[in-house]
C-alpha cells in the first residue's frame, strides 16, 4: 500500500515523489503552493513514511506499485515530479507507462549510475539503539558521530517518531541498505520516454553534470535542463519560489 497526502481538488493531478530517506511531509509547503493550480498528491515511497515495506525495491517494481496506486485512485494521467531517488522512480514510471504522464519533471538527478555516498548515513542510523535512546537529542548526538552536517541530521531524524514503547523509524533502514546498489544504479529503462521533460539542476549540486547530457537525451529526447542559481541538491527547500515557478510554467504549457 502506498500512503499519500492530497492537496487541492478538481484540478489536473500532479504526483510528487520524494527522495531517499524522505517522505511526503518534505513536500508539504511546496504542495500547498502548487495546489492553487493542481491537485497535488505527495506519495510515501515503499520503505518510507507510512507506506508498506518492500524487500525488492527495484525501480521497475516501485513504478508498478505507483501504477496500481493510480488505478486505485482513479488517476488516468498526471504531471509527474520526482526529486533525487524519487526522480529516478519518476523516470522509470514515465518509461514504463508513458501514456499516463502528461509531462515529467526531474529534480536534481540524472539517469546514470552514482558512486556510493550514503554509507556513513546508514552506519549512523544503524548505530541508534531505539531501545536505549530517551529523546531525539540523544539520537542526534549518536548520529553526529557519523553525519557532520546538522541539516542532514535534522532531515534524517524527521523519520524518527515516538512509538508506544520508545521510538521507531519511518524508514525501513535494512530494506534500503539491501537495495542501495539498485538505488544508485541507472533505472532499468526499456525504452525512451518521448514526452516533454524538465530536469531542474541546483547550481551548487553535482548530481547533474555536463557529461550526463548524452544519457539524459538518450532516454528523454524531449528534455530541457533549467538551473536554479545558488542552490544545492535540496533546491526545492532552499529556493521554493523559483522551483514552484519552474514547475508551474512547464506544466501549464501542456
């Protein structure tokens, strides 16, 4: 089962997919802003938020889960937006189900393999003993031994919630760790998506680079790339107004 939050109604659907370790809450303010123009659906991917665990979280399998969710919700076509790992899920969905995607928006990720860069995060999350910690501050102290950046720790700890006895994670750390090689890899596309596609790059982020152009145009021949100045990988959080403006303008051209 895929959990989601819905903003607005009776407008064209815009489906939003978060990145690794995130959930639908990350997109709350963006979704509120865009709900003036769209009915926005923010999903929790499998192994994240309130959605079900999924042992094999390959991109094509996650795309199938989203397709089932769309059928259940009666959504025939949508604008599709994904950030980071969610961008790869969105790319895979568009490749598998092109008739269901009016236009595709990919935020700061390319259809390529990436180097391993999250092992310290996995180590830090696994180091937190949920039976021992008494509060978030203790969890943060442990995590700080592995993840130096406060903002990253705050983001990760949003998935640490109070449970009946102690604390619980809203991310399935073991499943994500076991799927990490697939998460880093190029999605298993079988054919190019011919629809209009917008890649949005953060100027200070290295997730989309010049050498990725060939891969982008191979799989998304009608793609364009826009850059938001003075932003990193979390471009939608750092510069929400330029980000929502790009999304809105691109979709309204359809």
